[in-house]
């Protein structure tokens, strides 16, 4: 049982935000299966990949189905990568499914089927970046790492820097700040990482933050400065309707539902704009999500 789920020590610095945020987390943390005492490192890794740019509510049913089918990396590694794409369903950004399959193959071949605990070995897995390696090392193995996702970056920008939003791209200064706040005890540091993330997800949200419910409202620099408005480049919301991404999703849905090769006419009927449809199909092929067959049909990758 990972220690970080059980141990909470008092921060030695009374001005530190760590202790009040940990206390808040104890009372308000969501009951999520990848945080349960019996969650496996593989379950944590799968959750971290699925949760990238996707809300928890959409991830939960797919995560449960995925772990029921592939409770260990070796099970997924033994299947064609197309099955990972099929099981991904409508979570979006399906290249993540390919990355998970590639990681499962590497874990099976290099680490005997067990997700490695070493941070460097996690980072060496295909498709695993700095954030995911730190998150898995922290949440699955109770290690001491700065875990900087969008929510944590926003919390620290407001709490410490007094800015409404963090910079568009992560900076070295943000990493240094996150590292400076880490408790010395690894288990407490891991718990702090998930607590700060949860605060950003539930209270210190991007839009309409619930400042009255914040456990560190009295020391929030953004609040103390009068909540100055963001003065950086315009923040553009993501659009979906009518985009190539939506077109790719519809094409991929046909292939997922078919359970076999599909002729071109079955793809043509799902999107009226022929130029955009062909561009989206070419992109799916280039990304390795669709295989063009010699007979003119298309299939999920084998």
C-alpha cells in the first residue's frame, strides 16, 4: 500500500501553504479509484494518460473498462495497438491510446511487466513525459517530485506569484517554485502534490474560482493584490465543432465500431466536406491510428 495515501506530517514552516491544503484535501478529496489503497501503479499510469485534457467524469467509465480488460501491462502489450484505440472510445486525442500501448510493450519487455518505480526509468518509457513520470512516481510509489499539471500551475500562480493564470508554457521558475514547496518527507510530498492538484480542480478553477472555499485565501497573493486580471496574450478557448479534430473523431468512430476493415464509402458518408475529410483521414494514417490496406479499405492498426 503506497505510503502517501496514509501519511501526513505537519509542515515545519507555519507560513507554508502545505499544511492547510493537506487538511483541506483530507476533508474534500474526491473518492477516485486510482487513489484507492489497492490501486496499482499500472492503474495510476493509465489514469494519468487518460486524464490529460479530459475531465474525470468522462475518464472514470473508460478507466474501469480498461483495467477490467487489461489489469496488467502485459495483457495490453499482447494485443494489437488497434485494440487500444478501439477501447479508448470517445475520450479524444486517441494518440494517447497508442502511447499507452507502446508503454505497455516497453514495460513488459524491459521491466518484466511491472511499472518501474524509478523516475528515470519511467521517463524513458515511450510516450511518458516529465509530468507523467513525476505523477506516477509520486502517486503510485510515494516519492518526492514536483508534479506540475495545469491545475497546480494555476494554484501556484495565484497563491505565490499573484497572477490570475500561469505562463502559457511551463517555465523553469515554476519548477523551482514547486520544488521549493515540497515537504522533505517523500510520503507527505506525494500527498501534497495530489492535494494541490485537487484544490485547482475543485476550488481554484480557471473560470469562476470559489475563493471563499479556499483554505489559503488569507495568504493568496492574487487575492491580496485585488485579483488583478490576466494581462498576457489572449487565452483562446478550444473549439471542436467543424474542426479537423471532429472529422477525425467521426472517421475513427466508424472503424472502432466496425471490428474489421472498412471500405471508403462507409467513411465518406460521415463528413460532407470531401477536402477536409481526406485531410483528416491522411492525418489519421500519418499518426498511426489507421492502416490503409492494399484493397482500398481501412482498418485500425494491427
